[in-house]
C-alpha cells in the first residue's frame, strides 16, 4: 500500500472533514506526506484551504464543481479548522443573536473572526475567507 493510499484510507474513515498535515505524520515523513496530499488535491479527493489545512472534497450535484464535504457548509469548515488549530474565535453580532435564540432573523453570511489579532493564517473555503484582504 502506497503512502497516498494510506492517507486516502485515513481520510475516508475519519468522521471529521478538516485535516492538518500533521495528522499523517505517523504514515511518512513531512515531504512524503506533502506529496501524497498534493496528489490527492490534484485528483479531487481533497481541497487545500490554507497552509497545512485540507478539507475532504466532493462534487456538487448541481454545478459539477468540487466543494467542501461538510454538512454545515463552508462556515462549518471554517469553524472546524479554527477548532483544529486551537484558535479562539467569535461571531458577529447578528450571527450571535441568531445562534443564541435572541433573534429569529438568520443572517445571510456568518462572519467569524479570530479573537487573537496575532493569528494571521489565511483560510479560504469557497467564497468564505479568514484574514484575507479582498
């Protein structure tokens, strides 16, 4: 079984959708894992969303494009990535009111920002971005 096959098997068996490069450190060394992940991105099994961050991918039935495979959508992928990195985050006021039940209005876009200003890693999933000037 090749390194790429072992990485792919671990991704398929996992319940999470966001993966760090370090999740596969026990399979091979840093460079070999990087090559295996790069091949899986080329094949369409993964999407790269940031430095050392990958998300399981699937084909959208409507558009035929690759998209993140998470039931909560792009916002769920960003939240999972922030939690995997151990970064505290906060929601904007409208999203927070909706999530806590203080408001019945549901915002069109949930804005997630890291609490620590020193967190500068860029994360991009679809049209949702963290720390990236547009």
